[in-house]
C-alpha cells in the first residue's frame, strides 16, 4: 500500500510537472507570435510613413495634369447674393462714415470690406474709403487711382449708400463740410460696438471718422448675410481700374502663349524675415540690418532661429521652394511668375532656384510698359501682381501666415472657381529640410511628396482657426443647387430683379432720389 501510494504520488508529480512545462511552452509560443505581429506591424507602418517608402522602392504619385486644372468643387459654386430678406438701404441714414484704411493693398482691401459692412450695420452713408498709401507704399494713388469708383458704388447700391466725398452743408449763411468726430475702434471690434458707441457718436455729430481701420471689425460673425456682403464687396465691387485690368490681362496672355503657368508669392523680403526672426542663414552685415529693422518695427521678443525653423515659422527660401516643386515633379520647362518685392540677400539666394527653374518672370520682365517702372513697389504694381496671381493656373504662397496678399488671394481663388493652390506645410517640411542640410538626403523627394499630398489644393474645406474668413469664405459664400442643408441652397436666378424691385420701391418717393441724413 505504501509503494502504491508512493507510486501514485510520484506519478501525479510527473503528470503535474509535464502539464506545467507544456503551459510554459504555450505561453512562450504566444509571446513569440505577438512579438512577430508587432514587428511586422512596426515595419509596415515605418515603410508607409517615411523613409521606409523610399527604401522599399515605393513612389507616391502627384497628378500634374490634375493640378493644372481647378480643384474638385464637390457640387459647390460661388454665390454671395442674399438668400433671405435683405431690404435696400433707406434713403435717410443715421449719418456719414469715414474710414482711413492703413497698411498695404490687401490689408486695405479687407478694411474696405469691413467699412461697407459697418455702414450697413449702422445704417450710415459711407464716404469713399481713404487709402493710407503714404505710410506704407509712399504712393498717393488713393482709391480713385486703383479701383473703379463708379462700379464700386453701383454694385453696392442694394447694400449701402456711398458718396465720393463728404457733402457740404449751409449753416448761418455759410457753406462748409460736415466735420466728422474721430474715433479709434478696438481691434476686431464686435458688432455691438458699432451699434452702441459708434452709432451714438454718429447721431450726436452727424459723421464719424474711424482711424486707423485695419482689422477693426470681428471676422467671425454669426450672420451669414453679413458675411456674404463682405464677399460681394471683395469679389464683385472691388474691381481695379480698366488700365490695371488691361495690363494684367496682357501679362497673363503673354505668359500663356507657351501653355500653363504658375504664380508664386515669394515672401523672402526684409520685413517678413525680420518679423519671423529668421537671421542665421544670412551673413553678419545682413543679420545686423534685419535685427535693426526688427527693433524699429516690432515688439521686443526673444527669438531662437533653430527653434523657429524647426516649427516652420521661417519663410521658405527660394531654393526650398524650387526643391518642393521639383519633388512634386514639375520640370525645368515650367513657367513661373514671381510676385515679390525686393528679395533680401539678392541673387545669392535666387541662383539655386533659377538653376532648377530657369523660366522665371515678373511683371517688369513680361510687360515693358511705361506705367509700371515707377510703381513696381507701389499700389499699381501690387494690383497687377494680384490679378496675375488670381488668373494663373496654379498659385503658391511661400509664407501665408501674416501675409495679407497671400491670404486674400487664397480666398479669391477659392471663390473664383476652386483654382489650384499649393500651400506648403512648413511645419511638416521643416525636419525634412533640416535632415537634408545635415547630409541625410535619401528619400528626401518622397518625404516631401508625402507631406504635399496631405495638403488642401484648392477645394472646399472647413475654415479652422487661425484661417481667416478672407482666406476661406466657405460655406457662407458658396451654394449648391441640390443641397442637403437648405441654408446652402442657391438663391433664385432672378435675385437681381428682386433686389432692383425692392430698391425701386424704396426710391418711389421723388424726394428720396438722393441720400439724406436724419435731422438731429
């Protein structure tokens, strides 16, 4: 019995030990399988995201033929006509609104749009906006020298009353102009400021003068009709004078004689480089110039070049622009129109770009006009650049952060029919360029293509801060004929007839044929 019991105990021990070994082997096999799966997954992820793609022979493709055409509209089309009740401006208003638009051409352009909206909000008669050309451009062309005044006033007749100058009044037997009280609006002021503070002063004095008037009305307004008014001003009312339009069209026609052409806003200029704090690529003398400019024009701030560069805060150099385009498979026969001021650093920085793309033009090289030489850095030169970039097949801004020129063009091209734009993601591209500078050039072009394929190339997309309304007015200023949302339905084809009818009814009274101001 003892032996049998001993045998049973030993046998049970052996059986239990065997089961334990099998369990350990099972766990080991499971761990090996999990490890293999993770390794394969890691290798696959690495190959699909960056350098692994180049190592595996994979090459992403960019369809250049598609890029030369407009982007897919997704069934949307531009439309800024009113879609709800929009009464015409009454013949009797609360007073006159004067504004002084400071900054460059495109900063002034957004200010004009805001001025029209402010006049509508306050039921004011807008005096033709003043362009503060002297402080920025040293150019005194003014509104009348750049824009078609008659077209501007006529196209906005359903929205606001506009006069070219402040009228004169007769008081105590003397004729004199109405004196406007000067106000400084808060930056990005809400509508409520205009309907309270500004309106109260207007009613007290008969006229107000808002200066400066750059970014003085909030962009994001929860009123689609107000936003559509901004689009009507920006894309329909603000037309350059016939001589500027003719000159711009002549340049475009000459560029198109050999097929497609691309425009690039090469923002490699002293003011933007100083603003960005990107000094280290320049020689000591150039760095001294940039630092001096920054100290004189911008608030003090400690900026470390390597940190700024690593997060994409520096404007792309001309060479980097060329390398992006080459990676996207544009060849050296591509015709490129450059919209730029004086490039900082000169030919030293342009030479590598010119080696990659020799067919570089600007308005002076294409059009030998007597009208341009004196205005290449002024309002007329900027207006010509704007129109050529608007009409080009592809537009590429190299620094669209604080650039009003680039931002307005992106919005205008979107409204103009989803025209292709190439917007480099500087933050995503920065480490790729830094690696290349350190000699790690393998897979460079593929890595650039992977970044560029993820960017929006001009189609409708949701506006996300910090993107401006003037950069992307979708969906407020677009519509669909068969929408899922009724708010996106296109207005009736006879919308102009309806507005004309309303305007006629307002002006039926023979005494209301001209704008007047309510008596106080």
